[in-house]
């Protein structure tokens, strides 16, 4: 997992801490009320997902930065938090894939996989991104894994 130096969270995602659009007020509220962190991250992930569907990549990135900011300083090994951060990483992977930043997409999709699970779309995006950066054997393996995962899900395993 890519971690920002000095970050207290075990599951922090990479981002640009100098970006003034980060939601400082959310970080403060998350540190004061850890029970609220999951709600804040979930809300921003949902917003990012909606902006991605509308192809508004700038607003999607803003929402994802807020989700990451809210997660900073959160400790513990909560399964729901890991799942939310995996979702955030999946969304970042989709964002970077759409921007054709394939190396960055690979990093975020790998983070999602390490945290919890990768979305169906990103299973194939990973394969395509690896192909586009000429990592052919990894791309082939990722495509095979994507097909196997979808077959398992389809058969209810």
C-alpha cells in the first residue's frame, strides 16, 4: 500500500497533501468522531462514483481527495474501513484509467486488491493498463484472473 510519509493510518491512499481542495474540516471532524469517518468516506465515494459516471473527472477527483483526507489519522484494522478504502482506491483506479494514466491506475487498482477487493471493471482495466504499458505477461495473467473471478461470481462460489 502506498503511504504518505508521516501518515498515521495503516491504509492511507496516495494523494497530493499540498492540494488546497482537500477537506481540512473533514479531517478534523473525523479525528474528533471516529465513528463518523466511515460515513464521510462513503458519502465522498458515492459522489465520486456519480461524477465518474457523468464523466466529470475533476469533480470525481475532488470527491476522492475528500475521502482520502477523511481517512487520514484513522487507526485500527476495521473491515468496513478497509472495504471503503478499497472502494476509494477502485474509484481512483477508474479515474486514472479514464485519464489514460495507466501506471497510476495500476497502482490504485493494486491498492484496492491489497485492501479488499477489486471491482469487476477494474479487473479488466488492470489487464488493459498493463498491456498499454507493455507488461504483456502480467497483462495476460491479469486477464485470466479477471475471467476466473467473474466465472466464480457468476456461479455463486
